């Protein structure tokens, strides 16, 4: 009787709204709200609060409205939802946490068809059975959703929400026997596509750097993809993005990026990407332009003129640990002779200078770097990493060989189709159909081969013995080096980047090395 009384004495409630992953209607939440508000009005319940969750499929700790609801359960008699699965179905453990919170607060759960009391053993059993079924259904939906994205990508459809800069997603509504059918397509954005082409031309034809392009766009008041100021890393991402070649790509990453922890997203190997077989949308750059961009980025690790000449031992190698930009060297005349200093000259988009403190670079700094190289260059981690990289390199070489054989097969098949047409066995429609098929497949394979060749071009396998010999030669040559140019050449053969930092309190200079 006590349980019946609790269910019959509901007076104050809150609503929790969250769209399911399998609900595509844009007005789904509005319909749910109207339905639940009407239910509360009919039963004369006071609605104290409405919690509306925008995200779908997120973990419990990322559902802000749900967390607020759980904190405020003690303020209401019940929570009204469209279905139990709105409270959670991603994870059985999370479902247990939600039920536990309702038990602790003695709050009921109301759906349009039932009222559940988590403290009642029978209701708890029903809820747990429903939760298990919902979790199973959720896994099926996720699987279908993932498979649908893969199939859509293969068929040349865009399946990833908002397309990259330069494009827009255009929805068209058609009437199909009285029902509205929404069909979407990706088309060039009228303004952004022009800006994108300008970026490509500035980089390839004018020879502007990513930083120069960034400054130019900001000075002209052009907004970035996020509607803010441009940064050169955004320009870099646009330059290397393959979507602008006219093909949809799915599965480049795994997981979900967490802004709080700055982690959670993993870049998957290119071999696992799903690429559309045919052109899915208008291309904004050619394959030749894309290849040239990759080559330019790879070969032109731009250095100032002084750095190319090796005026200072660390010319072109020293970078600011705070902002990531290259440090500048300059000299000052002193009674004892010329002194070498370094400083960071980077200015942000608003003209604010990097706060990194410069310093005089004395011989002690070079001695510290040489000592770090001697102690750090050969480590179990680097040896293991080198072995792993060599294995990846061999795997890519084998993949190139397989793809080249596949190209030969495609060329032979295309030639046979042409021969059947020339001999009158098949008609022109047959030949056109198979020619288009083989050309598309050949272009895709050729693109993959070009990408693999770029990835393997600069690889050099070094054995542990060669690494030891290299470091011994470096130490010996450093002791004999007399000019800055010689020292710069020695550092450049070992170091990819040297990261400079200076302690604000002690003034101590700290150098972190990144090896080739």
C-alpha cells in the first residue's frame, strides 16, 4: 500500500528531454516536450524544471543536464521522461549509477505508460530488464548507424554532419506520396570556396607561407571556419584535407575528442579509412595540386636566410616552448666581444607578443645540449620506436607492390574491354561503362600509391649499431668543430627541433630535444 500511495501522491515533477540517436526529426525534442507537458497537465502535476539535453550518445559524465538533474532529484517527487532509455542505455554500469541516484533521493520515474519506483524490488527488476534490453538495442542502433555511414561513404554520400570549410550541406525536401523526404548534398559554399581557392593559389603559385596567408586573411577581415581569427595550423589542415578532392572519407579517427582532458581522439591508419569510390561532390583542388602541397610541406621546412647559412649553432633548430614558433638570434657588442642572444618574435592574431623571455646563449648551453644528446639519443624507447617504424616502412613498401600489381591488372582488364569493343563483340555502351569503372578504380589506386610514396620517401632505417656509431662520430666531430656553420651542421644531423623555455622565477634556461 505504501508503494501505491507514493505513486498516487506525485505533486512536483521535472521533465528530462533527450533525443535518441535513431530519431532524425529536427522537431523531435519539441514533440516530446509537448507530450510530457500535456501528461503533467492532465494529472495536475507541477513542473518544477525542464532539463533538455542536446547531445546524443554521450557518456554520463558529459551529459550536463543529466548531471544537474541527478543533483536536484531531492527537490521533486518524480522525473518524467518519454521512455526509460532517455535516462541512459549506453552502458550497464552507468544505468546502475542512475538507478542508484533515484533510490537515494526516493524519486520516482514516470513514462507515458508506467510509473516506476526504484526502491520497489518488482519495479527495480522491470527497470533493470528494460535497461538491459535498451542497452542491447542501443548497440544494434550504433552498429546500424556505423554500417550506414560506411555504405553511404562508399556510395559517395556525405555522412559526417557539417562539411569542411569551402562547402555547405544543402537540404532539399521532396514530396513522396504525401510524405516529406529530405535529401542532402554537399555543394561549394559561394563565399568560402572562393577563399579556399585563394589559399591554394597563394600557397602553390605565389609561394606564401601558412603564416603569411594567416596574416593576409586576418588583415582582410576574413573569418575562419569557426567564425574567429585564422591561425596557421588551420591553414595547414585545409591544405592537406583530402575532402576537397571531391571524395568523401569516413573513419579517419576513433573515439571522441574531450576538450577538458585534451585527449580521446585517435588517428586511424590510412589503410582503415573508408573512401568513396566515385566523386561525391565537386572538387575544389586537383590531385596534382594536392600532391604538390604535400611535397612542398614535406620538403620546405622553411628557415630564415641566416638559418640556411648556419650563422649560429642552433640556427633553424631552436623553437619557443610556449608558442611553438622559431626563436630568432641576434648579437650585441660588449667589451669582451660579441654576445649571442635569442628571443621569440611571435605576435598573436591580436598583435600580442609571446611572453617567453629571451636570454644570452653561452657556450654552456651548447655543452648542455651535447650532454643531453649523449645521454638521450640511444634509449630502449628510441630503439623500439625505430624498429617499429622500420616494420611500418616495410609494410608500406609491400602495399605499394601489391597496388602496382593491381594497377597492371586493371590496365589489362581495360585493354580487354576495348578489344571486345573493337572486334565488335560488345557495343560502345559496354566499353564506356567498363572504361569509367576501371578509370575510377585506377585513379583511386594511383592516389594511394602516391600517398605511400610520399610517406616512405624520407624514411631511413638505422640499426642500433649505426645509431651508436652516429652518436660517437657526433661527439668526436663536435670536439673538432671550430665554426658555427660546422656546429650547426652537426646539430642538424641529430636534432629535428630544440625547444627553448626559461623559468620565470630562476631565469634558468631549459632545453628539450626532439630528434630526427
